[in-house]
């Protein structure tokens, strides 16, 4: 749809504005059906599970995870504060000590891997994530609630932040940082009346670089039908599976999606709290390569 729009727009300002968006997942990653591995940070200073370890220990753990993922074939990484739970919602409530630590560790990862790195700050810490990405040299951020309104599993009512993030990205001279935007996000219930089609249409209208489709909770896959519906709505906009991809469902989901973010499946025994298992990474990436080649 965005290519169709660009072909019809004649106003110079509009062509410049809309041409900043990604037209393909391969503008950021080397492969179609890109697989983005999760680097789940240790609990950061200030979070309830933080064990008092030095920041160098957090860096070392994150880089080990990142290297296992990269060496076994993933196309990109996301550095996320997965274990700073229970989560706050919105950047204004996320403690500065957690944001600062996240940025330091993310920079360490970016400097030591060769694949694109993104940032997520849970829940809906889009402003914090964009600041971390700018400081760390990351290439994209995952925005949990870019448009619409929802209630998180922690009980907070929350709303979209597209207006703030678009303006902040411009102010930071960070137009190269892409927005990967969730619709009907896991761990939340959207406001009544905001169905998948509505949420997707709003996200695409407000310049999402990619749209992320998830299941209900961490590790749960979306329905293939939901991925198909989203892809039909957004056309050229890349669609990413945001949870639950496995070797068993990869063909069904990647039939419609342009890539996937994988965390839980890559862990030892498929348990999210565990370290990354290189054998599981290789197993999934073998399936993905067959899908890319059309031999699956």
C-alpha cells in the first residue's frame, strides 16, 4: 500500500515524509523471513529480582546470549528488560537506574555483534527505548502500544504514543531508527471496539515501519489467520510474528509474515527464564532457510 501511495502522491513534502518508511524487511536485515532473537537481560538494578551483580556481569551475560544467537544464524537481535517485572507502563514510570543500565548493556551488545540490534522497554516504554537506541547505536525499537488504548496485565490503563515518538525521533536526528509496532499486544487487553483490523489500520496510518502480531502471552503464537489478515491490510508494510514461532508452526506463520521475533523457543527446554540453547537456534533456522528456498 505504501508503494501505491508513493506512486500517487505529487506534493513534494508528502513524498519526502512517506518515503522515510521501510518498503521491505530486507532494508534492515539481510534476509527475507528475518528471524530476530531476543537478548533477555538479567534483572537490572532497581528491579525486584536484581541480584546485586556488577554491570560488567550483566554485559557479559547479554553478550554471551547475543553471540550464541548470531553464530547460529539469526538475522537480528532485540535487547529487552524482560526480567524487570512486575512491569511499569509508560516511559515516565520506568526508573532511571533501569534505563541507564539498559543503555550501557545495549551499547556493549551493539559494539560486539554484526547484525542489526533493536531495543524493547516493557511495558510501552517507547520514549525510553528510543533514547536507549540512540545512545546505543541500535537500528530499531519495538513499541508495545503505538496507537489506541489498552489495559496491561499489571492493571494500568495506557494509550498510544505515536505523536510523542515521531516528534522525538525527529528531534534526536534519529530517522534511521525504525519503529516496529505491536497490534493487539500480548499481556494486554485493548479498549473495547479496537479490533485487530482497526488497531492495524491506525498503526499503519501513523507510519509504523513494521507491524508486530502476537499471541495472548509470552511464548504463545498468533493465529495464522490473524497474521494473514494483518498482512492483507498493510500490504508492503513488513509484518512480524512477535511471539510463539517454533519449527512446527514456522511454515504456517511465515507464509504471511515477513519475519519473526523469537525468544522462548530458543531457550533451554523452551523455558523463557533459561539461557539460549544453540541447538534450538540451529533447528529453527534450518527450517527457516528451507522456507526461504521454497523447499519446506
